[in-house]
């Protein structure tokens, strides 16, 4: 397993180290079920907002609860490994809750980002990050680049 994939305990230590060094942590989260160009562009943009990017991914159990029994397509370890291979990503962790709010509240990243399909008032952890002096941003959405649209294209290609 990649050295970028960290447990919650390891993340606590890493966050403390980053704070001591005056480095800014950027946090984002999601299912990241099938990695596509929208994810890659989004993660690259997120990384530019600080010194280190943490991607927290939903566990398989929580993806099923959020997206339905057919998901995830890729299991949590595969998703974590793929994300960890990206140069824009410094750390990956897996969380089991539906919402990352408690993880965000514990780590208090300097920057919290989500994709443009989220309004600022829909971003979990916003209040905690802003109260601690951090920034919360919604980055532009890449039209037509979503896991659901990729799955639909694959299903249509099976029809021929």
C-alpha cells in the first residue's frame, strides 16, 4: 500500500507536522468511484490552493448508502491506490461516515474544497473550517465529466 494512504491516526500526526511547518492543508472528499478527467482537473486545481492535498474517500459501505447497491464500481482500496498515484494528491484516507464533517472538524484544514456541483452552503464542514479561519471553495464543475455519465456511456456501448 502506498505511503500516501494514511489512517486517521497517521493523519492527525501529519496535520500537526504541517501546522508546525506553517504549511497549508487542502481537504476534499468524495466517492471517486471511477476516476475521470473531471476528477483529475479538479484535484490539480485543489492542490494549487495549498502545500498539501488530502483526499478523503467514502468507504464502500458509505458509497452504497449514498449511491445505491450497484456502487461502488471500484473497491475502497483500489480507489485509494489510484488517487494516491496522482502527483497532485499528497494524502488519501478512507472514512466510513456518510458525511466527512467529523473528520474535517478534527483536522481543521486551511482550505476545504468541493466540486462546482456543490453550493457553499451544502459543503459539510464549512462552518468548522470558517470558524477556524480557513477558506471554503467550490471549484468549477467540468460539464459532462461525472462518474454517472461515464457509467451511462459504458451501458450504452453494451447495447451495440
